[in-house]
């Protein structure tokens, strides 16, 4: 799917604006990267061939701009988390196989599994696998797909995560534990010449235990539910604030930082103080629904 295709889709779907008003009039992050070429990081811009689409960039509940956590690499049939944005995957689904990786079983990350019937309809997908920690998969099976809640057998296989999961195109997925009520997993995805880490629902510190696990990735997709002024609330709920996330990105020497899982109650154009984040780690952007990230 090209950037123009997404722009067109977003334009038609006016009730879900693809951009916050502080963003330039496109959702193609490559254009944002042009600003960064001044910072000698243009190799990220020049070599970008893999594409991650941010389908949902908030947590807890959707709001008028954002759906809850769901990220897709359409060319490889990979989806990270299954929040309320999952229904949007239908627009991008083009592979005969689909792998969905769950970080944990909180509803804002799994509710979209019940939308898969629609996502898959007439799509000729021969295999769908939902990967996750065994206890989280068991909870989803027992509760989300309890007959009284959802009376249709889900059209996919649940598979407990192996330590390393092979991905299409010679990639490998690895995972690491994060601190969050009930526990959650961070993911790192590596292909020759491309890498991505997804860290959500945890309280970041500048020297977090998972620093080595995300070191050097091209793109770090990290949650940042709250601004620094809400650090107490963040710690209480197992979420992150701006400064430690930016410091972690700097210390882990990642290529770029994309902030996601933004508080759905925050209505400001700049809910996380991007200037403060960029003072620490300049290559930081605020993620938004429909954003495309090349890496
Ligand atoms: Zn969440
Ligand atoms: Zn959670």
C-alpha cells in the first residue's frame, strides 16, 4: 500500500482524522524523516523498504482520533497487538498467512481478535496464528471467546511463544518481559538490515532491564501514555512518561523513536511535550493512526 493510498483512505474517512493538527498534511513518516537528514541519519530514510502501519495508537479505549493498539507489517502478514483498530487490518491484508503477536491480554490489546471474522472475510487467508504467552492465550480463550461473550469459534490457532519465532523474509522475533499489572512482553523483530522493537504497557526508566534487548533497532515503537507531569499516575498504572522513554531511546542508541499508546483522554495537540523528548532524543515522533513508518 502506498502512502498516497493511505492518504486517500484517510481523507475519505473524515471522522478518524489521520493527523493531529500539529502534524504536516501527510501521514507518510518518510517525509518527516527529511528533517532528520540534517542529523546525518538519512540512511534510515534512504534504505527504508519495510513498512509498519500504525493502525491504532491509544490504549484503554478509543477516542475520536485514535483506536487502541494495533500495528501491521502488511507485506509480511504480521500484526502486533489486536486492539480496537484491528478491523482496519482488512484494508491492508494481502498475505495468505497472518501472524498476530499479543503483548498481553488486557482488553485494549486483544478485543480486536473478535473482529477477525470480518477482517478475513473473502480474503483467502489459509492460516491465522495468534501468538502470546501461554497464560495470556488461555485467558483470551477462556474469557474473550466464552460462548456467552462471543458465540463463534475463532478462526485461528493459538500458539504459545517459542523463545525465537521465525518470521517471513528471513526474520526472527524475540521477546522479553516487562513490568505491568499481570505482566506483558516486549518484542524485537529483526531481518537482515531492518529491525524494530515494540514496547508497550510498562513504566520506562532510562536504564530499563530491557535496554539491551532493544539496543540499536532502527525503530523503537514505545508506549508513552502520559506526560512527565503525570509520573505518579504512570507508575500506578504501569505506564510511561516522556522523559524516561526519550532517555531510554538515546541510551539504547535506536534509530528513531515513535511514541504510541497515548492517553485517550488527552485532547491536546501535543500531549507528551515533544520538544522535551526531542531535546533528549531528536529523532522522536508522536505516533498517530494511519501513520506509516518505513524502516
Ligand atoms: Zn494498554
Ligand atoms: Zn495493559
